[in-house]
């Protein structure tokens, strides 16, 4: 019986991990999938040892505060691998935790597959040599990543982006009816919402002054985030929905989006947007010191140019955001230009089937 241990540490990893688990079970009925992740991976058929995705520990200060929890989880996980040796360990993004786990798995002689590469092209480029030493196979979802790993001799396969499969299989349309729908996507983590939602709400007030008929809708990953978003909105009418991101994007005319996977999802629906992001001052200072790219939104990185406006840290200011947002909502040249640029993004991400392709590669490694 083939046994595979998977580890994902935040919401998007849980989403892509769940699709991978389903593909593994389809391709090899009877395979045992277990590990760390979130509710989606558990629902897909994985034995969940710890819901790390729900905690979504990201950023320097959050990691420091959660050090004791992460240390204990790491020790328990290594002990489990030692006592219940799987045929393969699959690490999904989340490099701070997963690179350490790769090292321990390597010591135990357990093959390691890394699915969704750490962003070595953005920062900590020296990690590529660590990955070469620890990982048996790298599965990447962005086309420009494979040549980087090929150059250092790490077995690497470009499987395409799993978002294409999620979007193509998602029910969309008809949920919100007619009208001017504005998407509010402040992220899936508690700290993200805490820092970003106030600027989004104040920007929304200015948008409503120009478009009184506008409806503002925020999809939520769970009840806790829904309550947080409602509290942050205060007396401003933000509609919340559990899930429903793709239904929203299929109806929205414009979105305010926290930097992350949601920017790419919004781009794939060809919805004009602005990107916002705020972190703690020390996290921002560290990022400025080490990050080597000019943009943070994945859609801009893929395009190779700034097609979506980014409002980061102190610039995440409603006075700056609102005029840009209003121009993109109107039938303006800026709106038409952005839609034209966004239409190119899908062609850069492969032809679909990423989860199935990734599962085939994982099973090749697991079966030795």
C-alpha cells in the first residue's frame, strides 16, 4: 500500500493540496494520504494530523509569536515520519517550515517532492542550492521557474497552474443578478484582514459617493473571517458570503484585492483591480532588504510589467486608491487597456490538468 505524507501551511496550499489528494486517489485507488494542511485537504480524503492552514502563520512577527506551536508541531511531525515511514513526502509551498521538514525527511531516507516552489526568483535565491540538495523532484506551476532549477541540475517538471482547473470546474454566474458589483478581497488570514480591510472600506465609501448603486461583496473562507470582515466594515454595507469567490469574480466589474493568489484568480476572470497590502513595519523592512523584484502582485510578475496598480504599506491609502478605482470602474481607456492585458495571463499558465500531472509525478517518486 502506497503512503504519502503531505504538508501545506496556508489557505492556497490547502486548496491546491486538496486537488492533488483527489488526483492521487483517482490515479491510485487505495493510496493513503495523510499529513498537515487544512479542511479542504481533509475533505478530499487526507488524514489530517494538524490544521496548519487555518492558523495561516505568515510574516516575521507572526512566526515569532507562534514559535512554540511550530516547534512542537515540527517535532511531532518528524517523530511521525520516523515511526510511520511514508513512501514519499510532498511539501506544498510554505518554505519556512517545509524546508526544515525536507532536511529531516532526507536524513530518514524518505523521497521528497516539492509542489509549488518557494519564490526563489523573488528573494533568498541561495535557497535553490538547498533545494537541490534536499529535494528529489520539484513540481513548478509558473513557466519561468523550470529553467532556474534546470540550471542547477534539480529534476524539475512544469505541471501548469492548478488555478486553471479550479476555475474551469467552479460553478459561476447567476448568483448576484444585475447591478454594479464591486469585489472586496482582503485576504484569508486574520492579520491580513486586520491591516487591509479598513483601507478597503474607506475606499469603498468614496466609490459609493460616485456610484451610489454599487454593491460591495466580500467572499469569506470561514465563519470566523466573515465575522471579522463584518466587524471591520462597521456600518458600511459589505455583503459577505461563505466561499463564492468565483461566483463573485464572474459578476464583478471591479475588485480591491490583497496581494496573493486572489490577484491571479481575479486576473483569470479578466476583472480590473487594484492590489493592496500592508504588513508590520519590521516585516516590511526585512522584505525591502531582501526582495529583489519590482512588483509583488503575481499578475504583474507574470506579465513582466506593471499592469495592475499596487498600493503597498503607506500607499494603501484611500485618497490614493479611490481615484484609480473609479477610473477602472468607468468605461475608461485605462479599464479597456487593463482588460486587454489581463486576457493574456491565461495563455501564460499552461493548458490545465496541473493536479493530475503533479499526481503522476508524485506517484512515480513514491513507487520508486
